[in-house]
């Protein structure tokens, strides 16, 4: 039996890595203009971090974690998301003592044991950002604006911002109880998971994808009608900021998100081209998380976005994305001997400035010229006995077929000039 990559994982092959590199480069660019610094945390953490951070009643912790024991019997988990790990690192290294406001971003793989389908994988990559130490809606605004700008920078158009509030420690308990009472009256229509959720964490029922539960959810009491005045004021201020900046959004009553750390603002960005897995990114405020992982009381807000889904959405929009490596210049040898050795030397020299390729298998002239064409090179530099003797190179512009002799010391300048022409 031949071995295959595990279910829900994918190889990103060389013809597609340029797309990833393009998206990642755009992200880095926007994030640096927003003043965010990159943080890299381990791919696995103590299981307890996600239990405490993400919440024991979430699907992620209950069903989706890759948890294992190491050789000393410690329970470790491949990170299912980045926020809890960032919070842990910030507390562990006391970063808040150095700077009361932290702007951090990360990019890397996350692991969730979910049922794979288009846009849903067991290993996926997220770009995420976290803003710590800002309590005001200015922080929520900055995060939504940043996510919108990241998606815009890679060229995504058909996105929709959804916004809701999940309340705080003052108003959420009352709402949760109202919800529980409502759900108990519909318990026969709920899936077994939601029967359990009704008692453990009724907000999670709003997330359930089972048709019966969705049906029940349509009549559910609205959290918007249960927000306390400070939560309402926070939301109103954020909405005002978004309106003023011209960022369109829709209020979404059922948006609660699948992680327990959120307080007040939650948001998601959807893309029409993604089918069932329509969330291209999501996030929200988490004013208790830093404390929950053992740090000083510190407000936080952040988001993350799945890179695979961004690429799927771009492809659905028919966006022009960069392709595989194309050399600008192909070195072509005429003859078998020192020409080939000289080509190796010259390639290294020219590669300091240009994208250069050459034949490493000792093929003949015709095969090399064909390869230059096929690779999309714009120039062939011919290396034959005459060139070696004279110290002048034959430079052929492939689009026009024009050939010229260029003295060695002028080679880079001339090649640069030709490549600058459209
Ligand atoms: P999340 O909504 O669970 O949030 O994941 C963020 C994004 O990752 C989703 O919107 C989606 O684009 C992508 N994603 C999630 N699961 C998968 C999967 N199985 N396959 C492919 N893509 C996926 C979080 O993880 C939070 N940490 C976001 C956050 C940051 N909140 C505050 N700060």
C-alpha cells in the first residue's frame, strides 16, 4: 500500500506555494503598517491551557483536539487556535509589564479533528492578530479594520462583516438563564449535544448546524435585547466608528462563535464563494482570558483568518494569482566542454541580481532553447567556444529573436536594461 497524507491535511505543492507566499507577503506588509509585531509560539501546549482558555464546553475542547501523552505522561495538545497560546506567552514572559498595550500577530498551522470537507481541514493555517490592553471600542474597531484591510490587500472583494455582542459578566448570566428556560421547553427538538449544551453552556446551541437545532434557534430570545447598558454603549460606539470609516457591516443575532473566551464584541467575515464553510475570518473581545491563564486583568481583542479559505475565496473570485518560478534569463551552452563549466560560474554571478536558470543534465542546444521558451525566460545568454575566446556574450532577446554581443563587464547592465522593457 502506498502511503498518503493523513485525512484532512494537504501538501502544498510547488505550483501553489507562490500563492501562499503572495498572501503571506501582503499580510506582513499590512500588519507592519498597523504596527503589529510577530510572535511565534509552540505548535503544542499543555492541554490545560486550551481547557482553561478556549473552554471545556466548546466543541474544540470536547471533540476536536489532538491530545496525546508524551513519554513522561504529560498531556499535550496540538494547538487548535492561537489566542490562548499568545495569552500564555504574554503572561509567561511578563510582556505587559514592559508595555501596557501589546499589538501582536502570528501565522501558522492549527490542528482540529473536524470532519474534513471543502474549506475545512484537520490542519489549517491561520493569520491572526491580538491587541492587548485596550478596553475601549477603539480596539475592536482597529481589529475589524485590520482584518478587512488584510483581506482587501490580497484582493478579496465579496466579503461581508457580521457583528454581534455576547455581553459580559453582568448581562450574560441573565441572558444564559433566559436561553436555558427557552431551550428546555424545546428539548425534544434538540440534538443530543444541544440537550447537554442547554445545561452546560446554552449559548453554544446557537452555533449548532443540526437542522432541528437551527429551527429551534430561529425563535430564540435575542441577546441584543438583554445587553446591559455598558455593553450596549460599547457596541454603539463601535458601530459609530465603523460607520464613520465606511466599513459596512451587518448585525447578526446568532453569531456567538465557537470559543468561550469572548466578552462583548464578536465578529466574523463571510465570503459568498466558500459554500458551507463561509467564514473567512473571525474574532472578538476577550477581557477575561489573560486573567484566566494566570495573568493580570487585561482586556484583549483579536481575530484570525484561515489562509486556505482566503485562497479558496480568491480562486472563486477568479483572482489572478502568481504562478510557479519563472527564470528571467536562461543560460544556454553550445558545446560540451568548458562551456558548461563556464555556465555554472556565470549563473552564480548573475543570480546575485536576476532569476537565472540553466540545464544541469548536459542536454543539447535545441533542448536547452526549448526549455528556455517553455520556462518563460525572456533572455537566453549563449555560451560557446567563440564567447569563451572573445570575452563577449551572445545575448538573445527571446520575444523578438534579436541577438547582440555584449562585453563581459557590461553584461549585468545590459541584461537589466532589456528586462526593464515591457
Ligand atoms: P475561529 O473562528 O475558530 O477563531 O478560526 C478562525 C478562522 O480560521 C476561521 O474563520 C476560518 O477561516 C479558519 N478555520 C477554522 N477552522 C478551520 C478548519 N478546520 N479548516 C480551515 N480553516 C479553518 C479562532 O481560532 C480564534 N482564535 C480567533 C481569535 C483571535 N479570536 C480572538 N483572537
